[in-house]
């Protein structure tokens, strides 16, 4: 297991907090599950834009740490190289996808 710091949007953070309280699970476990499901899918569109947090938007994100399996983190790194998107952006996408599938 590794423990990287990732930035999730404040909206995602609040939603994650409510969900973790409801299901009595840690924030890290929920993010880990979201990432694990995300890296299992096979098709990832290639991005042609640079991936970063634009200036002046840092206050709209919450930095959280999550314990992730090394294999999932390495898969995220591979996806990042293939798509040109940063790992944190991919984690945010994984969390969004997790929310959509939980409904």
C-alpha cells in the first residue's frame, strides 16, 4: 500500500464524507474502491490538453491522503502516461464514476 495525496473537489469531498458516514467506512477505503474499479476498465480517451489545476482554483479542492494498492497506483501512472492526464485528475474521475454507479 502507498499513501499519496490527491486533490478532490470540495463537492466530491463533502459527498465522500456523507457517504463514508452513512456506510461506516473510511474516506481512504472509499477512494481506494473507486480507484480500483476505475483502473479495471479498458478504454481511456487520450487528452490533448495539459492536465493541471488552473491558477486561482486551489481553494476549490481538498487535499486528502488515501491508502491505495501499489498495483492500482502503477496502473493509474500508466493510464496517465497514455492519456496525458495527471493521476489526481484520474482519481477525481474515478470518484465521480463511483458516485454515478452507487445510485
